[in-house]
C-alpha cells in the first residue's frame, strides 16, 4: 500500500469516523511522484504525508514502538 494513496485515505476516513488511529510509519512506503517536470522523491512524499497525518488524523509511530507497547 502506498503512503500517499491507500494509507492516507484509510487513515483520514477512520479518523473522520471517530476511530483513534495509530499509523506505523515504517510499515508503509510509496514511490517517486511526478508533477509536470518536477519529480518528488518517494522519501519526501512519505515524510510529507506522515507529517500531515501526525497529530491531526493519527499518532504516527515506528513499528518498534508498537511492539514495545504490546509487551
């Protein structure tokens, strides 16, 4: 699943429905995007989407944090 597509849409929708969302940043990824002649590197796309989601629609955490919390 791509961070800027399915992951972002599901996160926003879940939050809009009232769910508390925890988004695991290193459990999703994306690809380079192109707009006109500008290529946006995947790493920048991923970071921008996570930055937009964090604190607004979700709590963005690393997988290690989730695993530690489950112990």
